[in-house]
């Protein structure tokens, strides 16, 4: 049994997801599709991060994305759609795709945009 505690997300990301549900799709298929979609955007992600002076790295074969700006950190797991700022696991944001991800980071770090509650 794993010693990791699962924390539910406290809210959904702003904006409509680019990854729409598929009827009859299992959660494993959905998570895989989410990951593949976002991995195709890595060139855009690296450019966006560079343009905003954000350090960006991808770990675990694309399953864990880490963004750093000064003392701030944002961690995202694209397949499970989990976004966490500054290791605050209890305040996760359900974030399906890069469009939602960048909006959440810009809102949190730069005060741009508006968040939407669950």
C-alpha cells in the first residue's frame, strides 16, 4: 500500500478544456489521451516559459511538468490533470491542458485573468 495521500482538487481551471470527453472511454484511455495531447505541445510550452522567464522541465517520461520562477514552483501532472502551486497539495487545481495551465500560472504568478471555482 502506498504511503502517499491523495488530495482532491479544490477547483477546476479557468476556461474550457481543449480535451473533450469521449463517451465510453475508460479513465486510463482518457489519462493517456490527455498526456499525448499535451506532449505534442512541448515546443510551445518551452517557448511560453522562456518568454515569461520561467524555468521548465519535464520528468517521468512527460508525466510530471515543473515550472519555476524565483521562489515559486508549479507542478503539473497532465495525465491526471493535477496542478499544484508551491507544494500546496490540499489546494490542487484540476487542469486538463496547456491552455488552462498557462492561464492558471499567469493568474497565480502575474495576476492576469480570473479563476473559476468548482
